[in-house]
């Protein structure tokens, strides 16, 4: 039963069913849980939290086995109040696939030679390993939280990001209705990192970075797209002059996902913060696109690790 009082998110004890390398820099882990029958299916680019196990494989207690704690929705308070030695880190990922009937959840991980805690865990994951997934509860009236893709009435859609945004972009592409005019630009480390995605008629451009600086290939591809899309962007212009506030990436979170609105055009941009900031300015300041038609998410910042609190 869907209720307004049930928390939007809850912790799930998730066990690794399979882990397989998709490409040189992507690993897909399929989790299972008897409780995934109530996992939310809104998907799109929906975010979840993965609470990683300790070095010995133990999982910290944030109420994942306590029905009362789950009903109270206090997992974060419990995590925050744990002693330092018991508080395991968590990281944010995207629902790549959820199948409540099969009790399966797919999460795609980016792995590098200097992978962080989550990437290192995924690279070594084997069947039977477990962690805690904090994800949507389909029985909550608010289960669609954590979704930033809000195209509204748009029929012309632009998706852009680096490898950290690839799982979200692929999930969005697979959920789009037919008949939309869509371009997706995804910068990845290597030519072999182009993933298989059911994209319909969407034009999906995989941009291998190779030895080039991070973001350069994506910026160049976007510049070319903008130059060829003047008519679309002109129709998406704001009705009055806009001022973009200056965002200090060392202090502020680069994140805005406007609500659904009327309009032909919609852009969704995610990945490394400095590149996302530049692309946002390219569209809003450079082309005059209504800022209410541009979602932008700085998933990470070069030289910094994700903060968990």
C-alpha cells in the first residue's frame, strides 16, 4: 500500500549475485535482496547510497534489519551517531536496472587504477559479498526522490556527461518515450568503454578521452553541437536577461535540477564540476537558454573525494 507517511528511502541488505567487467573502466554488480520486491521503480537517473562494508566484510548497523527503524526513516541519523570505528563510508550511485520480480538491482561502477573505496570494492566484488543500499521504497508516496531528470514537455533533449554520468544517461535513454529528438554525449576514458544501451532513435556519441585532459573531448563536442543547433537554442531562450551566480567549486555544491516545465528543449548535464560549470555557462550565458530548462549536477570535483556527510 502506498502511504504518505512511509519514508521515501530505506536501507536494504544487498548481496552480490554477479559482478562482471563491462569494459576497461566499467564494472556491473547485480545485487539481490528479499526486500527488493518493494524497491522503487521510478528509475531515470535516480540516486541511491551504497554503505560500504569494512575491511573484514562487516556492515555497519543503520537499522537495515529493524522494521521500526526502517519505518522511522532514521538511517542517516543512526549512521552519523555510530562510533568512528564502526561508521563505514557511503557513496552515491545511480539505479541502472531494477527488477522487483527477480529481486535484482544493477549498479554500474567506474573503476580506475586509483579507484576510490567504492570502485575498489566493486573491482574485487564476488558473489556472496554484501553491503547496504539505501534506496527508494515503492510503498512511499515520495519514492521518486533523488531524480534530477525533469524534461517536462520537451521533445528536443540534450544529455551530456563523463563516465561517472554514463550509468544515469544510459538509464534515462532506456526510459524515454518514442519519438523524442535526443542527443547524448558521453566522454569515457577509452574507446572500448562505449557501453551497450537500448537508445531507440537517440544519437549517442561516445567520446573516448585517451591521453587528453578530462572534459576536453566533451567540451569540443558540445561546442560543435551548439554551433549546429542555433534554431533550437534560439527557441529555448529566456524571455528576459539572466544572471548566473558565480559558484565557488571549492565551497559550493554545483547542483540544480529545475522542475518540469513547458518548452521544446531540455538539457541534462552531469559529471566533473568544472566541466559541468563551463557547459552550463555555454548554454545559459552563451546561448541565452532559459536556465529553467538546464539541469546540471557536479557529481565530483577533480582532486577531491565525495563527502559523505
